[in-house]
């Protein structure tokens, strides 16, 4: 039971990171009905900005850990938000009226471009970082096996819940959220009643990029090593999480992320670690066979 509990904690931590990335997919799809396949690379950029900021703060002599973490988080979100805004202006806005295949190809092209962009600037080798936040709590101990919850795992889980609630309230209660929901229903009608559609869509990309930056910071701290290719697989799994939970649903994206994280953690613990990705995608296929719109998704009603 102790081993099961430890893997449950590990799965929730990993799933929280996937969930943060998946929300970015869901936000963009909910408004423009297209998948931003460059979103995984935005997450990768957030991780690189985080590790560069850690190094610069270390060189500047800033060693107070809470201040360092706060500055890294803020700067990563700001710079990554700029990349998200630029991505929308370059890859999506010019093709908004084109057939859906055109922006899809554009997004894949931006994904490849960003991978090579970071590889050229930072090199192909992995980038390690010394542990910044250490320590934790022993929750239980059975037969010499201790169930531990590290402070970093606790921060990741709590921060994810806080951001999930904050973004749900933002979309449900604020003027920006009403504009986003209006654009989701009918962009042309939203523009007729005074909604700035371009600004709303751009801000949605910025919000998704900021969440991806948070995930990038957390994964840098959690694993302690990154490279230019981490965005591809993480983005693919986060997209899987968004589809599993119900693309277009914020709670669904988070639920899907948690489920993918739990499947990976438990499969790696009790079965062969080489097939953990196969298990995740197999569960996705089974869910979509019986629930085509995902766990919390709603069927789209086409206006005629």
C-alpha cells in the first residue's frame, strides 16, 4: 500500500504538469477550433527561459530561494507569453479564414522551427541544473519503505489547483472570459456586438503560453535536466490529455492530464517502463471508442 501511495503522489505530480500544458490546447481550440501543435515547443521555451534565468540570478548573487523562484516564474511567463503572442500573429492570424489544413501545417512548421531555433541558440546537449528546492515530508513508513511528499511536488500540485481555479473563474466571471465564450460560439456575431476578436484570440494564446511557462519551470525544477526536444513528447501527451478529458473543457484538460500522469506512473511501477506511452495512448483509444467527445467533452452542435 505504501508503494501504491508513493506512485499515486508521483502520478499526480506528473499529471499536474501535463494538465497545465493541456489547458493551453483547450483554450485555443475552444475559441478558434484549431489545435496549436506548436504549444509543446512553447512549454520547451519556458523551460529554457527558466534555466537561463536561474543561471543569471546565480551569477548576480541572488540566493534567497523564494525570491529566486518567484522571479524565475514571472520572467518565464512574460517571455513565453511574448512567444505565444508572436506565434498567433505569424502562424494563425494570417490563415484564420483559410481551410483548416493550412493553419495546421503552419503550426507544425512553427513547431519544427522553434525546435531548431533553440537547438541553434543553446546547442543539442542536455542542460542540467542543480537542485534548487529540496526536502520533503515523510507521510508513512511501512516495512522500511517511506512514502514521501517532497516540497516541490506539493508546490506543483497546489499551484496547479490554484491556477485551474483562477482560470476557471477568469473565463466564467470576467469581461475577457465573456469575450472568449462569445468568440467560441460565433466570432462574426461577437465582432458585431463590439468584441475585439483579434485581441481576444491573441490574449488566449498569451494565457496558454503563460501556463505552459509555469509547466516548463516546474519540470525544470522537478527533473533537473532539459533539452530542445522535450516539447515534442510532452506536447503530444498534453494534447492526448486534452482529447481524453474532452477538448474544449478546462476541467477536462486537467482531468485528462492527471489520468495520463497516473497511467504513466503506475504502468512504469508495476509493468515495463518502455511501454508506458503505449498504455497512455491505448487508454485514449478505448475512451474515444466509447466516449467520442472525451470524459467531460460536449458534442458540437453545428449551426445550419
